[in-house]
């Protein structure tokens, strides 16, 4: 058995090494789903532009795989048909992989490894010469599957910035069963023990939240083979064996929570009884057994770190068990979609389904045709769905005005610190001209200043100007440049950096000069006359002057006492030479 486990480890190593080589690419992918301007809801395959990284993997992965095969051949007989990098699907593809040693024989018709998914076709293990448990062997013989052939797909979408994970896996065998598992976790971490930090006796701690999880087992002959085999060992026919298994499972489930710390509760006992009924029905008449965890609010996984599971924890997970076919999403017919397109109250749901390709086939152009007129007429609620369309298809056809309004919505979402899907801002800035970007930034700023947060921020900004708090003004300049806590506005970023630089803030001077160079090269645009008036108005807050004595603030006496004159676009002191060198 030890020998067999060793062979399995070698096989797993050969299969996983390419995936380990691809791990850095997985860190480039973020969760992208749901409304594009808010927290994601559904998984997607949209990716940021990773052409350089993909080219690197395309170049190195074949050699990495060949090295793994060379090492593996010291432990087993290894061969394969072809290996290549598929640029369209960003996948490393291996065909006809064979691993054998002694009685162990394994084969994979095709192994496809990509940054977010692994697909295994025709995974075969010859069990005839392996030392298996007699009951397991009897089940395989009854299924006529001593050479067990499985297909599998594993999809893992990881957000590098937050640790959010969406995982799904499907494993199926013809005339055996299909197992499907999925989970949605937020800020998920497995924390290794640290002496003095981790409580004694705890090896690993969980951090994060469970949003949903499910497991589905669809029977295709496995349950009957198991119950019949066990029944024969106990001199029972097939019906009696199923009834016995059903009764035993029912008793086990109904009583499994009695030993919880603090005991069970009437509510948990009632729920367990319903789960028991579903499992018994499945064992008597196998179809599809579904187990769901659907908490009313994200469940804190840290509740399990003390090693105790309480009745309240089980109920908080929102578990339920059903037997029978379950549609994951309601399907929409062509006739229903046509009818919904003519109903304004159903248009939003239909456009979302068309963009995501859930409930009916994806059709982004049709969704755009529905939503774009609403956006152009002033309905900014359409911006979120159109933004999602751009995430999934960065080249989706839209008018420049629609793109500008989506960009305005993105700026406002970032100002309110709402999530914006990775790659969306870059897509919009690539498709908009610098002049269109400047107009959108101005529109977003005007809208934001009318909000409560905008009015409060403007009051704080005025106070920083009046207090000549150069560090705070430089912080505000960068905030406008990055679009953090306020809409991105390069004109105002430049103006505030110019003001802070006049107060001798070195970092602000660098930002001012870099923005000025970007404007000179045409990378960014803002109206020069308007910018000059903005700087002058801000400087009047720094140095308020009577109308009949406008030059007093620039007098030599004022400069000697700590004042300064109105800022110019280019400095003349020695620090400017340092700036230019950088």
C-alpha cells in the first residue's frame, strides 16, 4: 500500500507541476462578476491584459513540463503525446499522458491547465491489479468499471487584492455518478500557527466568510451498485438493501447533532429530520442529492477556530438537503426574452441575463442595444450593466458618449469607495480620448460636489488651503490623481499640487512637474485658461487679500515673514534641477 501511495504522489506531482508554474498568473486574476461597479455576484472568465505574462508562460511552460517529466522518469515510466500552449484559451495542453510502474497504470487523454481552470479528459486508472478493499472491488466489478475513467473540471477564481475565492469542481464517470462542488468565500485565509499568537493546540486557523456552498451528487448507477453489493454480503435483496441503508442513514443524520457541545436544539432537530427524509428518499430512489449552505449573512469561519461546533453555528450556515432535479438558474425561452424586451419593468433582468449568459445564451450586442438609449437619456442605472458588458467584452460596440458616461459612473463609484471591477478603468481610458476623459472627469466632479460627501470634502479642502497645510494639500492632490475618496480629476490634482509645491512641498512639486510633462506630451488634457483661473482662486484662499491691495501678499516683507507669491507653472529654485534629473 505504501508503494501504491508513492506512485500516486509521483503521478500527482507530474500533473500539478505545470499548475504550480502557472500560479503567479492566477494572482493576476480578480473576481469579476455581478454589477461591474459594485461587489461581484456571478463568476466570469474576463481577464485583464496579460499579454506579456502569457507570452512568458507560453515560452517557459513546455520546458518546465519536460523538466518535470525528466525527474518523474526516475520513479515511473512516463510518456505523452504532445504538449503545447494554446494562446486562445491561455492553456497549457498535454495529450496522451501515461504513467506506469509495476501494477499501477494511469492515463490522461488530455490535461488542460489555465490560470483559472484545470480540465481533465479521460483520466483512467486500471484497478485490476491494485490491492483494493473487497467491497470496493465488488462495486467496481458490478459497475463493470475496473478500469475507472473519469472526467473533471476545476475552476478557481481568486481575487489577489482581497483573498476572495470562488471555487467549483465537477467529477463525473459514465454510468457511475457525477459530483459537483462549489463554494464562494470572502477574504479567505488559512493561517499557519505562530508561537505566542495561535492558541495552544490549534494547528491552523480559518479567516474569512462563507457566502454560499453546495454539493450535488447525481447518481448514474453507483448507489444501486453499493447497496446491492452490501445487501448480498448480508443476504438481502436489492430492495431490502436499499431500505436498510435508508433507515441507517436516517437514524445517523437525525441523531448526529446530539453530541454537540451544549447539545442540539428543537430547531436543529427539526431541520435534521427534514435532511434525513431527503437522504432516505435518495437512497431508496436515487436521483440527485443536493446539499446547500446558504447563510442569511456571510458566515464567519473563525467560529470554527476553537474546535467546537455549536447548534447555533450549524443553523447559521443555513443548510438544507433535497433529493431530485434542481435547476441552478431558471431558463428563459426566446419567446419570453422577446416579451421581456418590450416590458420596461423586466428589461433590467433580461439585459443582465444577456450580458452574463445565464438563463439564456450570452448576447452582449443585444443587451447594449437595450441599455445604451437609457444611459444616453440620463438613466445612469444602466451604466452598471453596460460596464459589466465591457468587462466581459472590452471591445463591445458603444458610442463614445456612452463610454464617457460609463467612465463618469466609474469615477463616482471609486469616489464612494465602491468596488470597480479590475480592468474596467483601463478599458475605458484606452477607448476614450484625453479630451473625452477630461470632460467626463469634470462632469463627475460637478455631480460629486452636490453630494453630502462632496460638500464635506470641499469644506475640508478649503480649510487645508486656509491653514496652508501643504502636506494635506499634497495628499488631496494625489487623492484626485488616483480617484480615491473623490472622483479622479487631473486638472484639480495639478492645481493642488501646484499650490502645495509653492509652499515648498517637495513631493507635491514632483507630482506637479510630472503632470505638466504628461500634459505637454498630450497624454492628459485639461483646459489651460480654466486651470489658471482655478489655481488663482485657490491661491486667493491661501493668501486672501483686500481688493485694493492685491500685491501686498507678494511683497518682500511678506516673503520674509513666511508668505509666498502666487505659484507659477515652473519653479526657478535649485530644487527644480533635482526634479528635472528625476
